[in-house]
C-alpha cells in the first residue's frame, strides 16, 4: 500500500504545458499555474475545486489520467479550471455522519453509517442543509444515486452548506469514501 498521494496538474489539455506536482492540500494554485486543463493522479484520491481556498464546485478524482478537465467537468460540473485541491486520506475504521434537514443542525436528524442513494426515499427527508461528520470521509451529491454536483466532507461540523459556496445545491444522496485512496 502506498503511503503517499500524488497528483500532477498541467496548464493545457493532454498533459501539455507547465506542470505542478502536489502531494498534499493546495489552497491556491495560481502561483504555480495560470490555469489547469488536465491532470494525472499518480496515487491516492483528491478533491479539486473551481475556486481558491477549497470553495465552489468540487470534483472527486481517483488514480488515473484526466486529459481534458473541461470535457470531464461539463458532465454536470461547469467550471473552466482547477484553482485548489485537497488530498483525501485513506480512512480505516467506522463511518458515521449525522445529517440535518435544516441549517445549524435543525429539523429532522438522521445518523448514517453507510451509503444512502436517496434521502427522500430512505428517510422521508426533503433536504439536507447541515451535517456533522463524526468518522470517515464522505461525498454528498445533489441528486439521488450519487449524481450531480458534490461536496467533500471530512470529520467536522458543517452548519450551512450555502456558506461553503454551494448555494442552490440540494443534497439528495451521500456515500462513504471507502476505496483505498
């Protein structure tokens, strides 16, 4: 098992132009690259973001080659370049998360320990606007069956998804990041 994660970003499509190699979180790539149009995940898993400081739309990347980020992200994600990235550490152990119908942990609360492909069908919840990640790393999706825009959640409290730059996003499904990243 690899003990590190590595991603290489390229300014142009098809791994061309200047490159920047990253093995941890990077809150602002603008000092390294003017834009990012392709990347290679050599090992591990990463979340990439459209804006600096891990804000805006997000996209999950696992080991592999992504030769045209615009084309890949046009499948439900509309942004033209990657501006920040976060390494997702491999988690061993339990997964637990509390989701709340309203912001600031209000309304109906449900505790999850496994994936949920549709909160409306499974819990009769109309929406999820805040959460507490107690254990593990999770991806929240705006549509059922893990589709649409997504948000990466690591252990911590998230009182209001809109304040995280995700206004207009309605969380409808969530899954654990269980694969070896």
